[in-house]
C-alpha cells in the first residue's frame, strides 16, 4: 500500500514524486517564452548585452560614474546586473505563481510550493544563458576569467536560496492581498538603487556624514553581499581578493533566515489558498 | 488509525467558508476595515459533522441536491481541501477525476500536455513513456497529437484528460460528474473502463445527478442534505428515498 496519497504526506516523498512536474513546468515555461521568436533563446544573451550598452553609455560616458580604480564599468555592471536580474525575475514571477495556478490547485492535490520554486528554477535557467553575455563582455573588455571564477556557483546558490525564501513569502501573501503585486514593483526599483550595481560600495565612502546611514542599509541588504561576492570571484583578476569566511557566514545566515521565514509563512498560509483563489 | 478494511474514513468533518459580503483583496481595505472593526465574516457551513466509512473495493455514490456539499466532500477526500474540523484518513493512491484536463496548458500540443498532466498527477517520465501509447489509443486522438490544444474541442480535451487520469489502476478513484463528457460511444468506453477498475478492487466514489447511473454502478450510497448526512446505506434504499424528495 503506497503512502503517497494518504493524508500524512511527508515532505520528501512528495518532493520526489513531483520532481518530474517541476521539470515539466520549467520546460513548459521555456517553450512558451521562446515560441515563435526567430532568435529564440539568443534573446536571453542579447537582452543583457543591449541593456549593458545603454547603461554604460548613460552612466559611464555621460554621467562619468566611477566604480573603482582600474575597474572596467561595462564588466562591473553586467556581472552585478546578471545576478540582480535573476533575483528580480525569480521573485517577481513567483509572486503571482500561486494565483495563476489557481485552476490547478482547485482541482488536484499538488504541493503548492512547487509553483514559486518552479519560477525560481526557470529564472536560474535564464540566468545561465545570460552568463554567456557576461563571459563575452569580459573577454571583449580584457577582464579575463581566472581559476577563482570557477567559484561562481557559491554566491549563485546563496542568492537562489534567498530568492526561494522571498518567493515563498511573496506568493503566499499575494493570495491574500493582491496589492503586493503593485507594491513589489516599487520596492524592486528602490531595492536596485540600494544595491551596488551601478556604483560600488567603495564610492560610498565619499558620502556626506549625514548620509552615512545608507552604508548600513547596504550592509543589511543581502543582495549587496551576494553581488559583491559574485563579482569578487568572477572578476578575481581585478580584485585579487576572495570573500572571507565572515562574509560566507553572513551570506548563509541571510539566505537560510529568509528561506526559513518564507517557508514558515507559506506553510501557515497554504491550507487556505484554495478559499481565496 | 484507519481500519484496515476501509479505504476512506471521515470523522465529524466540518467545512466552513467565509462568506464575506465583499471580498477584501487590498491591504488598504483590510486595514481600514480592521481599524473600524468591520472585519466580520459570515460563516457558511458547507459540510456539517459528516462521518462515514467507505470499504475497500466498494463503489460508493454520493447523492443530493445542488449545493448540499457533495463536491466539497469529494475535495476533502482527495486532499484538495483541508477540513476546518474533523479527520480524514485514506489508504492508497487516489486518482481524482474532478474536472478533466485541469492542468492542461492550451498553448502546448497534446503530446506535451500528456506528459505535463501525467506529472501533475505525480507519475514519472518513465511511467508516462510506457503508457503513452495506451493513452493515445484510448483517447483516439492520434491524428491530432501535435496540434496545440487550444484548437481542440471540449470533448477532445476531455477524452485526453480521462485517458490520462485512468491510465493506472488507482486504489481510490474519485469521479465527479465527468461521465457526461464526450459522445455516447466514448461515454460507454469510459464506463467500461470504470467497471474494469471495480473488478480490480479499486474503491470508486461517484458523484452524479443521474440517479440511473448511481443505481447502475453503486453498491452503497450516502445522501447529503444541507451539508449533513440524511441517509446512508444500500443504494436501492437511499435512492428510493431520495427520489421521493418533494420540491419544498
């Protein structure tokens, strides 16, 4: 007698049973995203490149922003932005994932965390394509990868766990309060400027004393740590400094705290999703 | 613990719904109402202290007028809804046939949807590979396999859905009004398949407004009225009593 469908469903047997669903949903999103476009998946490479071009012209050429001595702006930007784009895509698509899967949730039993998780995995797939763009820019600008570049999955995993946690939280809350969809867009805009993507943490040293609090916000912002970590390993040739154990501990703590919080809220809320869809 | 002879045990199941006169979907509204202490919900009890057992291998019918809690009870048994109070225990794999084709993505082709839907029901890719031809054969849709499903008629969608949902012999099969899909030939085919499952010791739970169908298929029946069990027992007895209900 199989225990899979009894009421005492265990998390792990469920997860194993629904792994194929996760895979199929990602494949479905992938097919639908690139269907009927001539360049198809090439867009995932071209998009970050074009955005990088525009922003480099605006911020480097016109506004003359400096990101540190001897650091190439185009590379600096695209490395940070690629991880940020992963995070922002994962969380903002997860946000409505439970709502849009309402039809399914009402009719069959599926562990509901599959939906936000799937969006995060799909964003990760897209991110892996954008790495091609990152590598291209690095080679063109002469910022060559080193052995340390191979460590890049570490910050990506940290960021992925954090994104999953936040996605669980957002997708659950959105079921109850649809405002979150609009609110989160504003929050993301604010968030991107509080993350060192178009400027560097070092340039903040020049801030007026009354504005020093911004530094603390940046320090409390997990994305600052993930992106700086990601840059430190990918552009090791420029910085020559690997993230310390302390930074690793901070990153892990932030990721796990978010995952724990998100999972807790999600678990509390999921039983009543169906009544609000 | 569930009795070994039972496939399903319901104990004092209650299901309450909030029937708020206006659905609050924005934080601001919620906050305002909360501050003004206007957050009261009208409680609606869809299922009220329902208890019954379904024996393994039984074919069990649920009858009752519209809105008496039939579908809610089915959803509680299949694990889609969590009851507000009471306990549900089930033994074995449940295949819910509640609205066929839930989980189809109309942009995808039938071939892609068969795999997607299989995984929605928790079947592995390898299993689906093995059963793929069976499904296609049963649904008689081979010629349209690579057409996006948005171009299908509703009957065609239902055929594929039924074929996928019944590809295994589940321990418990839940059938909610779905035998009304497809043309009469396909309906006969569906009934044959369900009959075959019954012989294989599958417990079948059927909700239908067609009394003839219930009388033809079921051994035992429960009659629900306004969320409560009105009568439970042999199909003939329950159905006769039910048929004598007068319009109030």
